[in-house]
C-alpha cells in the first residue's frame, strides 16, 4: 500500500483545500479530510464488486413483482402498498409501455460496516448525491499518491457516468436538490473538457422543455407538484420521447422493498426471481424488516420475530426490546438524509411510542418501515485537525457508498468508486454531518 511520509502528510490538507473547485462541491456543506483513503480488504472489495449485479437483479425483481401485482398474477396488496399516496398521473406515466422494462442505471446502496467485514444494507438510492464528490476525491487522492489503489482509479467515476450517455445528456436539477448542483456542474465541466464539447449540461427542471435527448434525473418524484413542467415531463415519459434515468417509477424508490424481501407470502416469488447464491448474499446484508401496517391480524398470529400482536404492543416495548430502526419508506421530503430515522433503544419510551404512533397514523399514504438495528464496527482512522493541520486518530463508524453504473444492455454492472463516511463513534445514525470524515476507498492487502 502506498502512503505519504509523516513529514509530508500535514501539508496535504492545504493541497486538498486548494484543489476544491472554486464553487465547491456542496452548497453549505463541509467535511473533515483524512490524510489517506479508507482501506478495504481485498475480500471486502470482492464482495462489493459482486454486490452490484445482485442489486440489479433485486431491483429487476422488485419491478417485476410490482407489475405482476397489477396484472393480477400476484396479490393486489403489493401494488396497494406501493401505489398509496402517489398521484395517478405519475403512476400512469411510469407504467406506460415505453418505460416498462426501464431500471435505474445508477445504483448506490448505503452499507454500514459491521465487525468481521460484514455489512448491513439500509437503503438503495436510485437518485444519489455524491457522484461528483466521489469523482473529485478519487482523482485528488490518486494525484497525491499514485500508489494508493483507489477503487475505480482516478477516472472511474467519470467513465461510469459518461457511460450512461455516450452522446452526452442533460442533468435535470430541481430547486429542492440545489445543494448538489455544484458537484454536478463540476462533473459536467470535467466531462466536457475530455471531449472538447458541451455534451453534458446541468439544466433547471422547473423550466425544462423535454427533447429527444438523454437525461439524468436529479430530482425527487415527491417534488413534482413544485415543478411547473411536471406534466410535460410525464407526457414525454409516457410517449417515449424522454429517455431519463433513473426512470420515474416511484415504487422502485420505496425502502419497503427491504421489508418485502423478508415477507413470508413472497418467499416463493423471491426464490424464483433470484438465484440461491444471490438470495443468500442479500439475506446476509439486508436486516430483517417490517412495514408498519396497523391492519388487525388474526388473534392467533404475531408479527414475525417481534412476537407482538400489534404495533401498539411494539410501541410499548422496553429499551432492551427496541433494537430497531424506524424510518419513512419513501415519496416524501422526510424519507432521505436521516430526517425520519428513529433508533428505538436510543429514545426514551415515550419518544419511541410517539414515533410508532406517528407511523401508524401515516399509513397507508406515507408508510414507514422498521428494520432490525445493526451496530456498526468502531474503527480508527487518521484525520486532519481543521485548525492546526496536525494529524489525529479518531474512532468512528463507517458507511460505505459504492457507486455502480449499469451498462446500456441493462445486464452488466461496474463498480466505479466507493465513498466512505466516517462519523464519531457515539453517533447512532451515520450520514454526512459536519464532523464526519469523507474519503474515497482504497484496496489494501
């Protein structure tokens, strides 16, 4: 493994800061720099490389299960869960024939790093931020020390995004996602510089006129009511004019799929949809989960693994029983960025009960899911002191975000980079907070 000498390391903080694009990468967001990439063992790297294909098959299975529920070859309660609270105009366009087989071309799971090299999947993001950031980090760290074996190399993220649009494309950003605009503008500039053209551009979706040109969707579907061009976009999707990724399929962006993966009535369906090896690998990383559905269940039945007859009983659980995480499933401004996350054992009993009751009231239009809590491993990693530049060692928990790009044939997946977010060890929820370390990943012996 490559590495900087102890004498050279502190000077690199200024190098990192000076290498930042003049407009930054995120509006109003800072992070802490590490003097070296986050290390991944070859075994863990191999797991991550294989995971992309499995997640693609999983998403294809989700899409097929949803469509079969609409056709009546699978129970209707599946589509009822996934369609609730969503406008019919969006659902109609998303179910139209031109986009029937479309799946996201970018897959980014959120993976908590657990002890013994294991991982826990908490979310699959089809419209992820961080593409430009990870591209910048990978290139910048590679330039600092070419012996670091950066996942994807210096240009992996650039090549991955460019592969989505061989002839260029429009990156459609909404005001709601404007914090991420600097990174996508910088990414577009870098891609255009490679071809001496303006093939890539960032466009305001609020004033966008759909044309026969590939587009990358960087806006959330729940935000459509705030987008004046929404109906034009839906019409263009419905008639096949607009080739957009991620497809405007709201059912694919629900966290409840991670609970439906464990649903007993769907066990046979998943066994037919996924090969045994893929299914076993996903079972290893997807925590057991439930949809918070307050519908009465038979007197002789209980919620599996919870051993409770109702969600009211779960609301009354003791702290020892609350090794659980509650979060909104999707299609809401509260469904991302840890905004709706409640960690059961980290709350007072009254707070936990209030969170469960809120989830019960939100059903069915804004469903919540509960997952078993997985305790991330506490690791040690170096970080620059922001004030002095001195290198310190901190203890933290790690979230890995691998970026997978799906080829045009829809069959092959390439891992192009991995972003590591390291938060202080006392934090229960891991995300890009101000005191987090954000770094690319390298493969080590």
